[in-house]
């Protein structure tokens, strides 16, 4: 199976970060109202991008910092 989880993890993390950043910088006048009436995408961005960023850092630098180029090197 040739599935690379980082090909999904990186773009999703970047998209959610962009949504979060856009909400913080552009729509910051809504910050005083609270988060009751927010769009579900903004809510997901607030909830999931920090978790996905931590998972991305852990997988990229601590847990899987190697790349095996061929199947002959797989144990």
C-alpha cells in the first residue's frame, strides 16, 4: 500500500490555519460577540488546526523522520 498520510495532513492543516488566521485578522470585530453563531468551518478551524499541527510536527520530526526509498529496506 503506497499511501502517504502527510499528503493529506499538510494541506488540511494549512487550509485550517488559513481559515483561522483569516478569521482572526479580517473578522476580528466578531470576537466580542462570542462563538455561538459561527460557521462550522471556522469552528472546525479553531478546534482542529492546533491538533493537526501538533500531529504534523510529531510525525514529521520525531516519529517518522526517515524515508525508505525501496521495499528492500523495509523490515
